[in-house]
C-alpha cells in the first residue's frame, strides 16, 4: 500500500527527518531537486535540446526549483528562472540555493506586476515549464501576480512539470481553490498527497510519479498515516489459491435478498457477480412475481419465492422464509432493487438485528436503514455498507456537499462510529474500516456510472466474503476487481456504452490479470 498524506502529515515527516535523524533541510531540498531533475531527464530524452523555464515562488517549493535549475544547467540544458519576487526576499534554504544559482550564472528574472508582460516572452518561447511556485503549502486562492502567472502558464500550453503538487490546488481535499496549474507530469515528493488522487484536483495532475528523497522509513512510520492507495500486489495477496481437490461447497453460499416488481434484474446482476467472484452457490430470495423469470435467467442461481405486497415488494410475511433460507449461508447481500415500500422497510427493521452471517447492504437496503433510525447500531453481524454520496447523506445526516468536501474524513468517521466497513462510491471509491484506516481504490472510470453497476459491486463483495475473505479484505478486493473490469471494457470500447452486464463479462479477465 502506498501511504497518502496530508500537508501537515508531510510537514511532520520532514520535521522528524530533520530533528530526530539530523538530516538538514538543505540536504532534503537538494535530494528533492536532484530527483526531480533526473525524472525530467527520464521523461524528456532530448532535454538538452529544449528550453526550460523554472517558475519559482519564495518558499521551499521555489527552493526545490533553484536546485533543479542548477542540475539541469550542469547537464547542458538551457535554463531560465522566473522568480515571483526578489532574490533578497528569500529566506533560509531557498535563499542559499537561489544564491548558488545566481553565482553559477543561471539567469534569474525577478517578476513584478510592473514587468510581467515584459517577461512573458520567456513563457512563450520555452518548451518546458517547471512549476515550483507553492507546493503543498497553499491554503487560500492564489491572487494578484501569482494568479496572473498561473493563467499565463496554462495559456502557453507547454509541457508543465509540477514539483510536488500543481500550484493553486489544495493539497488535502481534492478541491481546486482558485486559479491552478494544469500539469503534464507531477513529481510527488516522498509520498502521494490526497489531492494527487481525489477529484476534481486529480484531473490537473497529469501523470503522477513519486520521488524518493531519502527520508528514513521510520520518520514516515512514526506518523501512523491512516490513508493508503491500493496497489495490485496488495490485492493479489488477498485472493486465496484453490486446491485441486475441492468442491463448490468449500466456496460458500451467498443469499441475495433483492428485487421488486420491475426491478428483478438487480437481483440477477448481484447473484451473477457473486458467482463470478468465485462463490460456490448463490440463492436469490425475491418476491413471488420476480421468481418465475429468475428461475431461468440467470441459469446458474437458485431462487426462493417470498411473499409480497400488492405493489410487488417483499412483505413482512417473508420473515420466516428468509430466516429459514439463511441457514447454512455464508453471506447475505441485501438491497438491490428491493424498493423502499413501507412494509419492506418494516421487514428489514425486524430482520437485520437477527442476522448472524456477514452482511453486504446496498441501495434500498441502505435507504431502509435511514428510515429505521438507529437500526445500523442494532446489527450484530459484520457489515459492509456501499452508499453513494446521497445515500451516505441519508444515513448520516450530513449534507451531500459536506460529504463531498471531506470524503475521506466523513467515510472514516462513520465507519468508526458504527463499527462497519463503509465503501463510499464515487471517483475515487473509498473503503473505510472501523479501525480508522481508509483505502483509496485506483481502478474504475466514468462509464461505470450506469444502472446496475452497484448491484455488480454488491455481488462481488458478497461472493468474496462467502469464500472466506474477511469483510474488510473482500470489500477492498471487490472494489478493485469491479473498477478493473470497467477499465478492461474501456480499453477496447468507450466509456459511454458501458453497461452493468459488460462488467460481469469482464470480471474473469480482471481476476486473471490480478493473479497473473
């Protein structure tokens, strides 16, 4: 797992490296600038033939820019520095590196509001712009001279290499807090920052590459960083191998409580996804009016007919049939297409506290939790909730905007408060655990915002739990496979025509790639 930090966590790591390990800040700045210059050489093989303009602010990010300038200059690259301010105004390590660059004869153009237009030719005639204006320290919108320069950089439409994070982006939230650089490549120093991954800021990052600047691992581990980025190797290690001497009973039996008149397909998608995930057996518990159709499609699932209301929703009279069907089951998936019929909601209020096997609750199951007040805290079984932001708002009482503005914090808070695993859908999907850990899922694309996509995800998670994966592991693996299936579809098609059954078709290829 790649750790993901806030600006304050990164500052604490830097302080530990300096104060505990005795690594001077000047050395860390040198390492950052050297690593960034080396990365630029890797990305642009003919760099010596290019004109590079390094745009520096007055802080440490600007100091990194001066180090980059020195190394590129020594490598024979034509370098100019555009400093937003006066060299005499710089302090500490940034001033040291600016003075070295000046003594080496690297052109440093000091920019003010009065001479900005006169210096704009440097932006027009360079090939590459290095953004070393702000880094992670920005907490308010860039204004004045900085705003003007940012707009000119974007208008120039050059190859833009951002040091740590594009200037103008809030480092922690994924928000674009004002005028901001749109980078071609972003060189993340030491660790990923939250806004490298969270939208809408992630769209301004270009390709993100991580630079090692030789900070001791202990300085990082000391921070107990709770947020991480899922990686392929992490997912591989969670999927168990199958023995040659085996049978379907060893891979669990998933019960799916889903569907209502007109929405029986949701149950079918969930059941098939559980089977694709590797569950040995799947039974669909659906209203009587849905059962006949689902007897023959999908062929691979079994069905149980449940008493229903006049509107074709599951009735409270179904409680005994459901409890009987739960005997011997490994997992119960609840919600897809179930409806928010008042009688169905009353049924769930009675049923959920009685469940002993792990639960995956989605869609109308989540809506029923909202309408049943504190029902979530009456559930004894290990539980996964898979809301989108609106459902999360109904669950928690927080506004949708509040959730979107601090997705990681809100997902973590809810999971810890209610002792559940919470998968918060969106770009990027988050998986939050009761211990405060949050994983960010790297897979998926906008084409997956389509009817039935969530039903497939529910089935995947339930099918993985049925095989013996822990609830947190199954949720993480399910999210990763789900997104990868969508990405595989888009490789040979387009996001626009993607539908949920396409995800089902691509799950086998996704699992094959993960395990290869």
